C-alpha cells in the first residue's frame, strides 16, 4: 500500500512561482530603500562632525590619491607575486599534514604525532609573530645572499602559519566523507592509497572549496605583513608616502586596491557556498 502523495497542478505551480517572484521583488525594493536611507544619513551627518574637515584633508585628499595611486598599484604587484608562489606551497604542505594526521597505521604514528604538534603550535602563534621571528631570526644567522632575503623568509613564515590552518580544513573534509565510500572502494580492489587519492580526496577538497576561498582572501591580505621585515610592497609603499607627505591618503588608496581584488573573490566564495548548500537541500 503506497502512501498518498498530493499532486501539484501546473496552475498551482504558476501561482506559486508568481508569489515567489513578488516576494523577491519586495525584498529587493526594501533592501534598496534601506541602503539608500543609511547612505543618506551618512552623507548628511558625517560632514557635520567638528573634525570632518581635518579628517577629509588627512585621509581623502584627491590630489595625493591621484599622485600616489600608480606607484601603489605597482607595489601591489609584489603582493601578488608573493601570494602566487605562497599559495601552492601552502596547499601542498597543508595537504601533507592533513594526510599525516589522518593516517591510522601504527608504524606511521610519529607522522600523526608530528602533524598534531605542528597544527597545535603554529595555530597558536599569530602570523605576525612568525613573520618577525623567522624574518629577523634566520637572517640573523649571517647567511650569504640571497639566502637572507626577506622575500624568502617572509614566504616561509606565511606558508608555515597558513598551512596549519588549511591542514585542519583538509582534515575536516577528509573526515566528512562517509566511511562507506572507502569501504566500497576497497571492495572493488583499490589499495588504501588509491582509495584516498581517487575517492576520498576529490570529495573532501570539493566540499571544502568555500572555506579554502576564505583562506585565499586572508592570505592575500596578510601578505602585507611582510612589510615589517623589508619588502617594498603596497603597505610599505603607502607608509613611505605617508611619511613623505604627512598624509594618510595613501593608506586609503592601498585599501581601495585590496578591496578591488578581495570583494570579487569574496562574492565568488559566497556563490560557491550557496551552490553547495542548494546541492545538499535538493
């Protein structure tokens, strides 16, 4: 005896779709009105603050922004270079740490212990401290050039710090794959390493893409921390202009450049997260 399943007629479906579209339009109108009201309040009230003119000349000087922006943009290329050679290293090291922590073989217990200690220690130390300790400590050993380059040791600090966090993301993804997937793969004759490579890891990485995108955004911003140990990237360049011109507008220019890159990436991460959520509910 089958359970009763109510049917939805095409007319009812059309009415429901019309109702959903009306709700979406109403929500969009309300959202736009709210944004306009907040913007109007800011435009009207902020200029009435007693120190607005001083803040405007110190942070929003158009002439200084136009003069310094091209140089800030060229300095941002240095940030991108450091980011593009750091990200693959972080991906490889963090995946290796996650696999080490996930191993269950008794003979490989030292690797598992090393992975646990690695993530616990490096997640407990702020990235800025790693940059200072490694960026100033290693060159202090008196290594010859180019082995004392701040680009090298700054990259090492970023890779060590971020790989500890990303390794936990990978480990969570691996553990989220149901054990039946591994059992089915083993029953088909796949070895343990092949099961991890062809069955578990593709699913784990795909599930963690939104979280990984958030770390990509954070890494892109934290490259600016290397300015404290010497590289002339965008933050250090903005600091140079701030000192020369006694004005904070170059910092605003640097913030604009970061926003132009990070906002699209953030929206893409949100899109991936929403699509993943829809796939789970449908």
